[in-house]
């Protein structure tokens, strides 16, 4: 909604569809089908779709720290392969593809040093890859400059994982308005 408001204010004729699902994962089912399973229906086939902005991965990284999900552990290479699949499929459907870095999550109930290492590796790849059409650095927009593995205190909603209203505003402002032109 905040990105749509920014686009409208700037006179850009874009509609924004938010198909995000809390608890969703890119590679495994979580709160509903995985991101890869729902990609066609939610992102690639809506009439008039021209650009996909993808923010997925933190639940893939964090959930396996819980014993009941340990068997679904993912590596940075697994996530990168998933992102590459999204890029290929979106490009084949004629959509520009913009990937977003994974925000910090230290303090969340499934944080682990191993998960943080995966997040750092994934974010380094996201920032340097040349396969997608763009990158939005939500990690940089939301992280605490003193403790970069944590969200800024004013940007989390109380669980150190989900952004607050101020955090969502910072995310919207981190998206260049020409990202999908």
C-alpha cells in the first residue's frame, strides 16, 4: 500500500498487488504452498503483470532452527537455486524480476548464528548477482547500524522479525520508483 501511494504521488500508472503470506517460505510449504508452488498463480499469470518484486527466504532460513522443522534445513545454495528458478520463470512469462535482500532477524524466536550466516551469504549473492533485473536492499533499509544482524528498534513490531509501521514505511521508501520501468 505504501509503495502504491508513492507511485501514485509520483504520477506512475502502476498497480501494486501484494501476494505476500506471513509465514510463507520459498522452498517448503509453510503457511500455505511454497513460493515456488504458488508463483504461477500469484505472480506470473495475473492480467497485466509486468514486474515481480520478490522478498522471500527468512522463514526458509529460520524455521529449521525449530526441532519440528529441522529436517527442512536449507543452505544458501538451496535458496539461491530457488531464486534462480523464480528469475527464469518470471522472465519466461515476460516479467521484470526484482529481488529483495533478506532483512535481519536476530532476536526472533528462530534466530540462530547458522541462520545468520546463511542470510549473509544469500544477501551477498543477491547484491552481486546479475540475473535479476534489479535488487532492493531491505536489509540495509531496516538493520540497526550498531547491530546489523538486528532490525532497528523502531522498525520491528515486537518480535524482531516483522516490521512495524515505521519499518514498512522504510521498506516502501527503499524501493526506487523506477525499479520496474
